[in-house]
C-alpha cells in the first residue's frame, strides 16, 4: 500500500544507508544478484558486507568503463548486476560501454549513480552531473529513475533487478524529505499524483518533489491551485498522466535537479508537443556546469528552489488563455 | 644536496601540511590523507625544481603541474599560497560559495593551477598533451604529473603512458604517489596493481623509486629528469597516506575525514614544533 505521508520533514534514513542495506538484502534473496563497485563501497556502506561475501560483491577499482563491461559480461552469464559509482562516473565516464555492451548487446544491468546534480555539493563541478538523465534517456529500452525518497529507492531498486534493459537510478546519499510510506509500492513507469490542483500542473522528480510540494503550498495561499505529480520514472515516462494533467490544468511547470536540456523537461515537452501543447516552463539548470558549495547555496545558485517554482508557475499561468 | 637547502625543503613540506590542514579544517572536512602524502613532493617541486614565476603564472615556458588526483587540491593550494600565488588567508575559503579554491583543482579558478582535474585518470592524457604542446612549440619546459595509485586503476592512465612513450615525451615526469591506499582501503585489498616500476619500464619509461617522505631523495630523482633522452620519466614515490600527522596516518580509512577544532589544534602544535626544530 502506497500512502503519501509528506509533511515536509526529512526521512531519518540516509539514502546511503538504505543502499547499504538493500543491496545485500537483494543479494540474499536472489543468488543471481551480484554487486559491483568502483572503489566507492565505503561511500554507501556496503564495504563490510562485500568483504564477507567476496562471491557476491566485486570491487572493480577506479575503472568505471571496465566495470560496466564486466557487469555486462556477467549479465550474459545469467547474473543480475547492480553497479554503483558516483553519477558522473556512472554516466559520462562509461557511456559507450553502457550503450553498446549494455543496451545494444542486450545485457541487462542496473546502474546506481549517487549524488546527482547539486547533491554532489563539496565534490564540486567535476562530480556534479546535470546531464546523466539526458545521456541515459537516449539508450533504447533504458529505464531512468530520479529517486524521490528512501521508500521510493527501495521500491524501484527491487523492481530493477528483474527488469529488462539498462536501468539507471540517480540518488543522493544523504537525507530526503519523506514522501511515501515505508511499504510503498511505486510501479516503474507510473506517475504519482501527490496533490490535486486545477490551475497549473507541476511535474517534478528527485529532490525537486519536495520543492514542488512547498511551492504548491505557497501558491495555494495566493489562491492558485497547483497539482503536483511525481515523475520519478523519467523513462518510460507516464505520457498518459502527463497529457491528462496538462489538459486539465492548461499550464505546466517541470522541476528537475538537472540541465534543462535532455532531462525531464525535454521528456515532458516531447509529450506536450504531440498531444496538448499548453504553456510550459521549467525550473532546471541553465546551460551551465556545476560548482562547489553547500546544497542550499547551490539550489539558490542554479535556481532550484520552491521560490523559483512559484515564480515559474505564475509566469506560465500568465501565458494561459 | 646542501644541508641548508634540505632543511628549507623539509620546512616547506611541513608548512604545506599546515596550510592544507588549515584549509580543510576551515571547511570542517576534506581529503586529508591524499593531501598529506604529496606534501614532500610538492615541497621539492615548488621549492626549487620547477621553473615558475608566481608573478607570471601563465608564462608559456614555465614548468607545469598536473595534479591528476585532483582531490589533493588543498595541498597544491598550500604550496601555491606559500609561494605567493594568492594570499595565505584565502586558504580558509576552501569550498565556500564562490571560492577560487574548490575541493578539486580547477585551472579556471585558482592562480597557479595549470590543469583542471577531479575525474581520476583524465589528468594523465591532459599532461601528455601539455608536454607534447611544449615540444611542438620548441619550449624547454617540463610537465609534472601527479597520479594516485588508486587512480592508476583507470585504463586511461595506461593509454596516456603508452602515448607518452610512443611520442617520446621526455619532458613528461610521472610522479606516482604510491601511498598504498585508495578510497575503500588498502590497494592490495581493493585492486592490487603489482609492480609499478616494472610496469613503467615495460611501457618504455626511465624509472626511479624513492622514499616519497624524503625531500632529498625526491630532489635527486627529479634532478635526473632535467635532461631528456627520448623517454618519459616515472618516479614511484613510496609514501604513506596521511604522512606527517600520525593520528591521520594510523587510520586505515583516512581518505576523507572531518577535522575537529581539537584535532586541528593538536596537529598544528605538533607541526609547529617540527618547523621550529628545522628552522631553529
Ligand atoms: C573517475 C573517478 N572515479 C571515482 C572517483 C572518486 N574518488 C575520488 S578519490 C578516490 C580514491 C583515489 O585513490 P588514490 O588515487 O590512491 O588517491 P589517494 O589515496 O592518494 O588520495 C576515488 C575513488 C573520482 N574522483 N573519479
């Protein structure tokens, strides 16, 4: 049963701890699950378990492209690889291996890229992917997820293990605002309406879901009813839900911790353009690289706050006829 | 090596350690272990071996440094601040909003930083291009490339090393920080890479292996790279992750650590005493 339990409070669990528990749990349930990492096991708390289970966990060293290739080879032998490294190294650094050895050769792997976008904070520009979703979206048959909260992470990770194709899950290692109940079952490919509203639809993913819900509260106080829809599955996008909400409200704002080019905004616009071209705007990173700093600073710096969503909602409402 | 020069370099290394800790402590945490392990190397490079001019950081015929293990930025910043590339106090802005000193080296932000790094492996090819560029322009300049032992897991490193030998880049000096640890612990547990000197030799490099905590040994090895004979150089620096601060070195998992006020105080007092002994 999926309940929406959002209050704006942080879920006490760190997502790195959730990963550190869920990966071993999945391996315990299914003998074909195998976990690969590139010298970042200690960053998601899998190191101790991996040492005790060398046949279930492979530290591939700092060699991400090779790791993806190895994972794909394991997949061809019937294993179900779960691969982890930081987002930029799970996407840009090994993209051709993902595309060909994974997608094209039909070797099914699950790739977890941690610290997407501004959640890379102190590691700075080199570690701050604003383009990982854009890359993965172009892999035919791929699944692309921007995680909402710990319950969402557990639910999608479980589904990905047996799902065909290349699967990419982007998730920060720290805390998220709690949105879903613990037992949440969030089918991949299905949008979740978190809040009803007739004036404007806000489509959000990842850390921006919390910002969108905060923005909707502010808008309500100003007499504007905003629907908030969690599009944690960016591919395959729930096109039906997107088109329906867009038609109902006649105005759309997309909020994502990613470049405005090629991510969720692009995915939504592709649907709108062909089905119901309504005024739309985004809260996303402009044509820029990342930089170092604390997350609150970076969200302000790159325009990824509830306040920015409120402004864009008003701007898009003004364009509605 | 003259005793005075040796003491000067040893003191410089201690100061680099204090500067790196100053920056990291101001921020609260950072890549302590891998910054400390290259302090002695940086002291030799920025304390005389490199042909550089802090007043003209972009001088075309300068020697260049690529710290490919870009997370050791705070150590590099320490050396640069001490050489006058920017005010020492600026070290405390590490990772602050709008800073010129990000956790990982950035050529577009920091005066004196020659190349942007942070995605491990990439600095190796960049250094090859820089060394090749100097050769094509007829400049008498060397490129020094600091590579982590964990970093050398990356295949790109070995593509770059093959390139350096194939193109006879005898103005390239690879400095391998063999501190025996990477992020997940001991390299021998995570991903053993075997005998580096033998590997570099097989790739066509002139090699040396030195105690990377001994400035004199580093200095002498670097001296031998001044005149190229058609082969790139690799110096394997036998180092310790966290070297110079026993409390850090003792922790196996010392890649990224918080630094409390108390720790900073204790470590600085210790380093100050070392400095006083060297300078006294
Ligand atoms: C391509 C890439 N993969 C992973 C990382 C994350 N990372 C940063 S430092 C590090 C360990 C580096 O080990 P080593 O090169 O030995 O550096 P040192 O121990 O000297 O600090 C890792 C895995 C990265 N920066 N770049």
